[in-house]
């Protein structure tokens, strides 16, 4: 009797497990529209956008007000003699980011608590995983929320040179320049005296020497002029397709005005070249499914195709690299019953929709 009791209890447990398995299921169906048509869990698979970060350097040089007297009073001949503002491209970086593919919208239907019920999405609704909360910084957009302020001519000035009343009341520019030159020599003599120990200073010796150096540099700039440079980045997103070979003007660039729109012919072109490698078979397996297809419930994911990308400034190659592009690849499914259990996790690449790993929690 005891043995029969154990058998009955065992059968009840197995029946309970079977019941739980039958209740804990999930399925994924194409919506057939570019936006959700009703309530439920939805996700997009991505198209891959090529994001190009263009890096340029802006250089502003400004003439010092006493540049004509640099040789006369300081014996300096290497001075700036004209104001100038110029831009130069110094580099380019290639990234990929995912954007929702409106032709690949799916609805998830679940019963119980399968892993498929725990969707992890980007803010745009692109699937990045199931039952998973890891970081995907490498595939997130790197575009800054606000563009950095670019320096202008007015940002380069000589207001850091503290001119005294005696220097300012001189009747001519030459006399003012001579007074400032005397102050420069005086600062040098003071620094020599402090370093040699002839003069002692209260407080920090290092701070005193730093202040003398700062003042001398500010006064010297009145003769030699000033140069200020800034590195500036701009981001350009391009979604390739449907052509396999692409050569397009991404932007234009001017030595005088920097980054320009790709239609502004006052600048020279910067090209984006894309060459898709061996394209994967384009057969749409999901479109061939019917009600009897054994894997119709499985999670849909992308198998991206490999492409070669080049960034070219006129004829100069700035950067090149290989990237994976979702829109030239295949659309497949995971096994239907893989995600019925609640402890299975899936990680996808949100830039391509490719399967990265399957794990158990």
C-alpha cells in the first residue's frame, strides 16, 4: 500500500509538471504592419545603420595688438601677422546602430511564464534580449544629446593680460608696447631672483612661479598672437539598401566653414562606400510557414551579412572596416519549445538582430 501510494504521488507530480509545461508556452507571429495593431507584446528586429563619426579640428589664430613691435622690443620675429580661421579633417570612426525595421514587427503571445514573456527592448522597441538585463553600450547610439559649442573668433582674445593704468595711458601703441615689454623683462628678472634664492616669497614658491609664468605668457601673446584649436565631432547615420554596392556623398567639408550638408557644393565631398560581401540566401522562411510548420512558434531573429565600409575624403581613405548589416541577411527562428521554460535567457545584438548567446539563469 505504501509503495502504491508513492507511485500515485509520483504520477501526480509528473502530471503537474506536464500541465505546467503545456501552460507555459510562447509564440511569435509577424504582424504584417509597420506598427502594432492591437494590445500585446511587440518587438521590432532592426535594420543596421552605419554611423560615421567625423572628427575635425578647428584652428583660430589671432594677431596680437603689439605684433609690429615684437622684433623691436623683444627680439622676436616668429609672430602671427594675420587673423585666420580654418578647419581640417583629422579622422573618422565607423559604428553600427540598430533602427526599427518596420517590415519586421512581431507580436509575442504567451501562456504561463515562459522566457518569451520577458522581453528586453531598446527605447525604439528593438529586441535586444529575452529574460536578460545586461548592457549593450557597444551597439547604442553614440550621438551626444547636445552638440558641443564650437569656438569662434571672439573666444580668442587678450583679456587675460592685466594692463596697468600706467601702460594704458600711454599716448601711442608703440609706447604701450614698450611698457608691456618692460613688464615682461621685469617678470623674468623676478623669476630668476626667486629661483636663485636672492628673493624669498611668502606662501608657496611653486604657486608664485606659476603666476609669474602665466603673466609672462599673457603679456607675450600681445606681441606673438594667440592660437586656439578644438576637436569637433559630427555624427552621420546612413541606412544602406537595397543595393549591394553603394557610393554616396555622406557630407561635404570646407576648410573655411567646416562640416556642410551633402548638397552644399561650396565644400568638397566625403564619400561613404559600402560593398556587401556574399549575400545570404534571400529566401523568406517565415513567409513559407503554414499552420502545420513545426517551428512556427519560435523567436524570430536575423542572420546579418558581412559588408566592407570605406570613408573617403575626396581621394584620401580616412577609415575602412567590416560591419554586419541586418537588411542583407536572413530571417530565421529559434526552436519553438526552447523558450517555454522560464529560466532560459537570450541575448541579441540590437544593431543587427543577430543571436549572440543562449544561456540558463
